[in-house]
C-alpha cells in the first residue's frame, strides 16, 4: 500500500489477468480452476527470469477486484460466462458501427489507444473497425463514469482528465486507485458479463472514448480465437515442427506476432544480430548472401509454410544472409526468447539442416573460402 493509502497494482499483474481472461473466454473450459492451474503453470514454465520490477503506473481497472458473492459455500466460483460468445458462430456479414470523426479526432484517438494491451494483436483493419465504433464522451468534474454494481455497457479509453477508482467496502467508500490523463478501464466486466466491481468518478473535466460491449467482445474474442486457429493451421504444415505435440504447437501459436512487408523490403540483413525467426504466411522471401568478392548471390526462395532466420539463433552468430520480400509478404515472427523456450524439441532437426544448407552454399559460391557469415 502506498503512503497515501492508495493501492497500486503492477502493470505485469494487469497484463496477466487480461491475457488469462481472453484465453478463458476463447477456450471456454468446463473447469475454471483446472484451466487456471494449467494456464499459470504454463506461464511459469515459459517465462524467462527477469530482474527488477515492472512499472506500476497503470492502475488496476475496476473489474480487477473480485466480487466475493461470486463464490459458493464450497469455495468454487460460479460461472462467469453467463452470456456465451462463440466466435465460430459469428455471422459473416455484420452490421458495422461507425461514429464519424474528424481527422484530428482520429489522430487523437489513435494516440490514446496505441499502448493498450488488448489492441496490440489487432490487424490494421480490425483496429480501424474499433476506432470507427468508438464514440466521444465529454465529462465534467464530479461526473460518475461507472458505478459499482451497474451492468457493464462500455469500455473506456482516457484522452484527458483525472479520475478516481473507489470501492464500497460496506463501511464507506475506499479509494483504490486513480488515472491521470491516460489509461483505460471497464474491460473485464464486459468480458465476464458481470456487474461493475468499482466506481470511477471524474476529478476534473475530461474526454473519454467509449466502445460498446457487443463490438468490444466480438472483436477482442474473435480476434484471439481466429489468430490462434490460423497459426495452429499454419504450424501443422511446417515439416520442421512435426516433432511438436498439439499442445506445444498451441503454445507456439500464442507466441507468434504477425508482420507485413512490402516488395523489396529487407526483413533480415546479413551480419545483423539474430532477434528471432520467421514463418512465411503469405508471399515469397528471397534469401541472398554477399561473398568475399562483394557480389550478392541468391541462395533460395522461401514460400508459404517455409521459414528462415533460425540459423543465427542456433549458432548464436550474426545473420549469415539477407532476406527480402518479393511482393507483399506476411510472416509470423517468433522472438529469440520464445524460440529458446518453445523450439527445443526441434533443435536437432534444425542442426541436421545446416549441413544441407552449407553444401548448397558451396555449390553457389564455388568454395567455402568465397563465403562470408557462415560459422
């Protein structure tokens, strides 16, 4: 507890709770407790050891406080998924909600949402749909934005203004947090379909951007569901990953980050430090290497379901070649930390592939003496 009596929640806790909630709603397990045990055990096994502490500047949103009445006499929690949402049953054609905005408003809104964890995995088209659906709400000092016990209607992003978070503990309201000209709140009540667990009141006049419950749930949950299914399908077709179990591929799918590149964009530069590997989702990538004579020669082309960038991660040496996009390319990026955690079972296969790779280079350059960047 801070000296002022205000509880401050670490950013890491907020991010873990949000990710856990999305995964729960996507998978809809029958046993919440068992799912939580598996989820947090997996998280512990996957995460690297970190020094120091995360920033606690972002306060816990109103829904992060548990409602004691949601537990039964046996200690088991009641179902929090009162309103079932199945992404697979979404209609193909949906009514798009658009609230007109000026260019200045849209830029302002984009700045306000760019740091929100929930929006980081959205494609540009999906993020555009979110921005279209958000509407502006101006508030005055002492206005109540949400009140404890009310139904969840909107998710809010703060553009300006100061706000207090309070909880009625039965013997009066307790100040548990605050926002100062940034932040977001209201997400978990919408995900869980539960009443608001806290009150948020404006300390000053300000401006909020709001997203309605239906659009929020549809975009966030459907995106998480479709993203996982898409990557699981992609990974099932990659020969390198045949040794992985379905569970291991699911973990790998969760770790991938989609990236897009235009024609001739240099995705990987020869001599650079390896920061991750890539799986090609769409398009083609040409791999080339510059020899001792300064001439760059094409080695191979990687198409859909192919991969590149693993050599530097296994050998812990700089990139041995350059990778360029041919036309528009979409790849799934796996950072080096996730690579080391998740692809251990595939390491022997990758090392066996290196001999074929070196033999191919000798055929292209004539001899090892003419090559650079390999071992």
